């Protein structure tokens, strides 16, 4: 599965990418991590945690991500 960005996660969750970024920065979203490196935030979103949070299987999540990104 390709890397899940805050933008992709936001679409899947039905919220904005900014909501996802701030939620990860503040530690209130349990779908991954946010780390500030050299003054810039980086994000690591766990596909497995996102799938569980949204009540999806990994296969369902991968299909959604592929539809969003236009991948096969």
C-alpha cells in the first residue's frame, strides 16, 4: 500500500487534512505520529490503525486509497 498522507486520511475520515495534521501533532488521533524535524512537521500514518479506526479491513482501506489516488 502506498503512503497515506494527511490529505488521504482526511478524505477517508470525512474531515480536513488540517484536522488530521493537528490531531496527530496534539496526540489526539491514534492513527499515527507527527514529529517536528528542523522546524517542519512530518507525518507517519499507520494504514492498520486507520483501518481499525474507520471500521475497515485492510483490503477495503487499500481500495479506498487506490480510488482516491487513482492507483490500481
